[in-house]
């Protein structure tokens, strides 16, 4: 068989690539190994201070000492501080107003046990307006630093108005669990699919942020599945909406895309308790050293500073 110059070059290139992946054949010598640059991802992770803007304690009820277990995991990756919450997960009636207080007590205990590692975000069920305002006061007295909402009521609902207004007075972040489903075949999925009929969607947060431009909103987990590009595009012209890049769905380009759309100052490092994924997606991005420092620590800490809740 006759092999042309182009075929020869292609075959030899593939052979060389195979050697670099599999390793040198016997007899190549140790110098071949030294030619491959080393990258220690754990060493790289240790270069940056980290403040996790979206984490939880209390969701894994089968673990008797979850808070200590979380600290151990964070230590492995150098996550110094974390904002933790224990949201009311009940979606359907009957609701109990006591559930928010019980969940917040879990966070308060973790804060007291690890005062140099956790700041607390309280949760509420806005379907109970009177009890919610009372719970805000109690949690402020307990040293909480912000709010985490879930799926019972959309953030632009009138039930949220007094809560947001109180958060403005306290200069606290309003962090919302939110949804933005991906469609198929070029068509967007209908948001209200029954199970999460009251989930906050991008349009809801935009409406709330425009109504309250002095409020601070955090859209949860752009890496949690769904159409992260649509989320970020929705917030381009709304400067009081920030996003955290937490989540388990680590599509390539999320961090770089969010920076391109929102800028480097409106994005927070977050994990949603997925620590390696949260750290890895930032390390794998095309961000500069200065941008990594902003995302991992400075952006979130600076926003908390507005209300005196910062840690450094």
C-alpha cells in the first residue's frame, strides 16, 4: 500500500498523541515523563480564599453530625466561609408556620458551633405573613445575615413585599431558589408544569428587582440545570440581581458566559453542597487570577459588607 506524505504525517501525529496519553513505551527513558507539565488541581485550589455564597446544613437528616461533616469537606478545598440555610421544602398544603422556625434553629446551632466558618441565612414561608415578620426579628437577634426563599411563593408576589422591604432596611440579600427549564427541539418548556407552579422564574425576579431597585437579589445556582444563558440574559440590565454559579450541572462555559453577560462583579462562587464541582468550574474557566479572586471571595464579601455582614 502506498502512503502519501499527508497520510504519513497524520498517522505519526496520532501515534505521538497516543504515547503522550498512555505514557512512554519501555526504553523511552525517564526524561520523556518529565516533558509532560504537571498540574496539581488541589494546589491550584489552595491559592484562593473562598466564600461559598450558597450552601446548606440540615437537608441531610440521616447524618447525625452534618455540620461537622460539611466542615471536613470544605477544609479539603480551602472553603473558609459558607453562607448556610435550611429552606422550608414543603411545596403543597397543609403548611405549618412552625417549620421555618424549626429549620432556622438548625442553622443557628451550626453558626454557634462553628462561628468562624458559617454565616446563617434564615428561611420563611411567606404564606404566613405575621409569623414571617416575627421570625425575621428573631433571626436578626440570633445573628443571621440574609434570607433564603424556596418554592411556596414567587418573589414578585405581594406576599413578598413586606419581606423584601424589611430586607432592604437590614441591607440583607434576598437569595431565591429559582427555576428556568430548558426546552427541546428549539421550543421552551412551559414553566408551570404543576410540581413547581410557584417557583420564581427570571421574569419574576426581574419584576421584583425593578420594583425594589434598592434591594439585593441573588439568583440561585445557574449551574443547577435549566437554561443558564436565558437566566443571565434576563438580568443584563438589572444591576441589583446577582447570580451564584452553584449546582451539579457543570456545562462547559457557564462561568465565562456569565461574566460575558453580567460582568465579573455580579457573580458569586457557590456550591449548593457540591464542593468539588463548585470549585472546579471556576478553576476550569478562562478567568484571570484577579477574576478568580473576585468570584471565589471578594464579590460576595463586598455585597455583605453593605449591611456589615462581611467576614474580612
